[in-house]
């Protein structure tokens, strides 16, 4: 059940219920807002919470169309990542949050960047975990995102054809760490719980977005986390994010794969503690 230490209005309560917001820790502690990536839900942050040791007030929620969030996924609002950024700001407003640390994994790295750029007062800093501002290569600018148009078209066609089969092959590749198959199985199970129609729409939004323009105007401290052998966010894409954000700190993790909060929660927690204090 969500935990709220202050009264909320009916509008705020509706926002918190819609995104199945959960809050742990005292209001007197520094606040972290943790956003999950595509195909998963807030439970993926569980291992990291264990290693944070009660240092922070932690807010987690399920993105629209994911986990136990309200099933009313709005294809108009969420046709771009700006819609998810507005959701994040709605959650912050519902809880009265200002000056907190926003942590986004994968696609949600750009969600927190968009929210912090739109309203700098909401964030004291951002942590971008395995980020990419654009997944498609861009020959015109020499940018390497790791995927060609043909790659993405094939990926989306496979998803639409048989979502369960796509999940079974894609999730282990995203997770990496083939010597630990249970991790890939965990992400596969999470993918499989998603509505195929919503998953297909969100995947297209994810793989065709381009938010390189928001990075230079991000006016808060940023920590950019890069993993080894990341199939979705290659070093070129992560380095671009870091280089484009004024004053970003780049941490090259020992963690392998695209989901360090699952495969290396202790290392991920340590990075958060070192950044937030």
C-alpha cells in the first residue's frame, strides 16, 4: 500500500492511485524518486532499496501502462516522453516534492531530464542510469545511437507479431549477464505482464524519440551511469548524454548489461549515496 505522511487532496490522491505510488522513509530524510525503464515496474528497484539502508525517503511509481498503474494509457498524452515527464511532475506535485533527486533508468533517464528541464525547482539533481537521448543512428550529425532504422522496424514488427516470443528473446538480451539466467527470466516475466498493444506503442515512442536538445539546458547536477556490455545504450550514446549536460559526472560501472539496479544493486546504491550524500 502507498504510504503518505501528509494529507493529500482528492486530485492528488487520484494521481497517487493512478501510478500506484509507494513512499518509504521519513519526510525528514533526503528524497529520491526512482523511475523504472520500459517493460518493467517499480519493483525492479527493490534490490537497490535494500542496500540504501534507510538513508532516504524513497518514492517509486509505475509509469502509465506499466506494472499496477491505471490501465487507462493515453496514446495521445504518452505519444512522446513529454507525457511521462508531465506524469512525473504530477506525482511530485501530489506529494509536495521540491528539490529532490530524480533517478531514471533507461527510457526514464530522458523522462527525468525532461521534467527537470521543464521545472528546475523540482530537482536538486538527476541520476541517469544507462541513458540514451536517441536510439537511432543519425548520419547527418555523426551520432551513433546503436540502432539503424531497419533495426528498429524489424524489432517493432517482431513485437507486434508475437509479443510473448519477443519478450522471451529481448528481455535476456537487455538484461545481459547470461551466466545469471534468473535475471533475464525476471525481466521476461515483467515484460510478459505488459499489455501487448501498450507495449508496442511505448516501444515505438522509445526507439524513435530524440531528446538530445534537452541535455544542454539541464541546469541541475547530473550523474550519468554507464554499464559494460550494454545492448541498448552503447558507450557512444551514454558518452553523448554526459558530454552534452553541463557539469555532468560520468561513472563507468563494473555492472554489465542494461539493468544495473537489478544485476548490481549494491554498486548502484553506492553510486546514489556518493552522489546524493
